[in-house]
C-alpha cells in the first residue's frame, strides 16, 4: 500500500511503527507509556535515545550518605496537574504522595497592587507582548509578601515574561486561598527521581522498551518536499564518539525534546565552587547536545523547514537573566534540623519552604520528608535549597553565591539562622549546583519563538519539553512536559484518549471568589 502523501497524517498501524524518542526526560518517558497503553505500539519498537547515563532529564536525584546526595531541583505537584496524575495512574507506583503545610500570614497587597494583578490577569497575551513583569507593577509590589511567596514558589524574576506570569495567575489561582499555607501542594514520598522517574523506567524496561544511554543525537534529515517528514537520525556515542545513523520510514515517529533547563549545570563540592557561568556559545557545545540540536533545526542554512522550529537563541543567549544556584545538604547529625524546627515552627519533613527574606541571595530551603532517598540511612538527613540572586555578595560570606564552596553556602545559611558554625559545618556536606538556563523558559518571548508540539506541515515529528508552545499551560512544571507528550502521541497516532483539559481554577466561581477575597485581605 503506498504511503499517503496528502496533508494530515495517515492512520498508522501500531504494529508497523518504530518510535524514536530523543532525550530521556519526563516527556519521552510519558510518550513511551502512552504509546504502549493508548496507541498499542509494541514496546520493543519504542527506542529512547538519551545522551546521559540515566533517564529523568532535569528530574534527578543521586548519591549516597558517604559522599553526599545531590538534587538539582525539587518539583511541586498539585491537584490541578491532571495530565501528570493521569500518567502516574498508568504506572505501577512504589509508594504514596504525602501532603505538606507551611504558614505565612496575609499577602500584604495594597489596593493599587491588587488592581494591577487583576489588570494583568485580564489583559490579552497579544497586548502584553514582550513586556516584563516589572513593567506592569510599581516598585513596591516586589517587596510585598505576595511577591516573595510567588517568586520563591515559582522562581519568577521581575524581568521575566509578563505573559508567563499571567498564565501562572490563571493556572494557579486556585492556590490563592491556601497560598499562605501551601496546603494545595502534594509532595512525592522520596525525591522525584526515586518516586516518579524510577518507577516509570522500571515499568518501561519490564515492557521491553529499548533504552540507549550515552547516545547523543546531533541532527535530523528530512525527505525532500514541503511536508516535514524525518528520514534520518544522526547520533554519536558520548563515550567513544562513534557515529551512526537510523533510517526513519515515513510511518515511523520521532519525538524530540528541545532545549534543556539543566544543560551546562555545574556541580561544586563542599570545598570548591561550581564552574563560572558559561559564555553564550557554550550552550551549543554542551555534552547533552540539547541546544545544539534545536539550533540546527532552526537555522535556514541547515533546514529548509527552519521557520517551523522557533527561535532557540532567545532562550539560551540570556544567561544573566536565567541562571540560579541550588544546593543539597547531607547532614550527619540531627541538631541542625531540630534548631530549624524551633526557629520556623515547621516540623522537619513537612516539605515547607523557608525563605530568608533578608538574604542578599534570596535564599530558600526545603526540608523534605526523611528519608528522601531510597538508600538513605536513618541517621542521615538531606535537604535542598536555592538562591535566586547568585551574583550578589552574601550577608555573612561576603562573596557571590556563584563563587562559594558548599561549606561557605552552609556558613551563610547558619548565619541567617543564628546557629553556631561548629560542629554544624563538620557534620554536613553541601554540594552547590550552578544552572545557567534554569529559568530560560520564563524569559520574555514573542509569538513564534516557541515551536508547536506538531510543527506546521509535520507528518512524523513531534517536539516536546519546556520550550514548545502549549496554549494556556504553564512552563517550569512537570505537567507541561507530560501534557506535550500526551498531545504528541494523541495527534500522531490518532488515539481516542485526548489529553485532559487544563485545570482552570478561574472558571470555578467559588474558587474565583475565594481567591479574590484572599487578594483583598
């Protein structure tokens, strides 16, 4: 039977499809689960190509009690993440999520600030355009409790995109009545690698999915013609540099995760700082290849279909607007956490976010439920933190967070808590992690900078991750990656199950009234 060359995708026979998933993050893992369960593609015809030694992408967690644990970040989940919970309901779980609470009193917004918030919520994305958040509010707004909670909870900066801020307002408005307690936040029982990635990987391997680690995809080739139909995938081993290519039939599928918020991450140690921030062109040389591959697809001289692939340089070329620093502390004795409990009134392990408002680095820490790792001994505790202003000098350690060793970051934290440095410093190992692109997906952008999940004219290629355009949904969430993977499988395989609609708190009148009441206290 000849292949249909008309516009619109021919209905595929699942038993004939080979699916190639480039990148081993949550988007690819999600696509694989849905290809098996909804699209009925045989698991051994699903191939995941990942440049690193492990799956999980930015959702990582590793280490041990001796040399220290490391987490680059933590994710908050809440009940509006309909796609994520749909995915998790399809995978045999290892344990149950636990709920958490943190107490902060009123929001501290005045009438003008409340009016500005309602104004930005009502504006269209078109009229907001490339405006920054700080172009929509007075300077005082950024000193309110509301903003402190908002920027520490979601890592927004005043210069980030007003459009993205507006999307978050709509998406999380159901959090306002409880934003002072974070009661709407679900936490996973362990770190997210052990709680989400590991069970999905275990499930996919048991089904027979074909995983290729340390395999970096460098470029795609396309069949000639006006349609976007991938014909070849060019890859190289990150171990020995050997290159190879995969022939892609028109009825096969390619799912490509574009860009990476953890590319060029650099770990320090307890005694050394992470590497300095990279130069712009370093993004394209990163070992994972994520920015380089997307850039090659968006270049007119390399790809006749370049205009369907967005504008990657908008997101990777503004490191001073997108970087921050996180750190993971491994504690060998319990005094620090019991002191923290006394100071904050938060039971250690409730997952509460503690922000040091007077910190020049705007430092926050999160103490998760212990143990946070499956292999963690009972006398060891782990917590995680971050600073949103890593180039500012510390209040106690008078140098930029970016240039601090782990021990110096711990020293700064102990100072903010008025806790004796010794023996706390000897009883802890702190691993700093610099992430140049961690909030790149929040940067101002114009229409078309982010490509569609199914690029216009594509017959067998879908794009996924934090840098594609999913109307109305919010980036920097697990949900965004999961949703774009579900859209990709649904569209390319024509499955019956459509992805769940975006939870829209503002359509629920009760929520809207409660949320506005909260804003008006």
